[in-house]
C-alpha cells in the first residue's frame, strides 16, 4: 500500500517547539516534491512549507517564514517540519503530502497526489 505516515504530533505549551516527521512507504517517493499543510477545525486547508525532490529548494508560506523549517533526510526517505514558538492558533491537524509529477504548484493542495492521515498538534495556552 502506498502511503505517507506522519508522526511527532502531540500536546505542547505555548512557546515550545515541535518537530513532525513524514515517512513514505515506498522508495520512489525520493523523486517526489513534498509539502506540509495544516487544517484547523472549521478552516480551509493551509499551506505551510514544501521542498523539492532533491531537497535543494524550499518554499514557505509568508506567515510561516522564520517560524518553521522543512528538511529532507540525505537519503530522501523522510521529510521533517520543525516548528518553533508554537501558539494556540497553531492547533490543527498537520498533513504531509507529495506531488508525483512536474506539474502543479507547491502552494496549492490540489497539486498533491498523496496525503498522509495527519497528525494532531495541540498548543495549550
């Protein structure tokens, strides 16, 4: 089964940091562009960050600049999202996703072909 598995979510206090991980089930994901999104209750899905297949280029939502960092393992078998200074408004389900083609936009969730089940991040005040 082709899937992405997120991990690292949980409950943290405001001001703390957290790192999420995404582990693809198949080796061919090394050729895919990867991204992170989040969705809070009653809200639209929001783009956070993305990374090229090689890991050489990264892309961030303006609102997240300086607050999070996306990275890819040297073997490109996992993708991580480091988040700093978390606040209650960051509470959401965080999703890892992959683009399996050269078309589409890093910033558009409709461009992504594979999605994980999501991992809950809850930030308490």
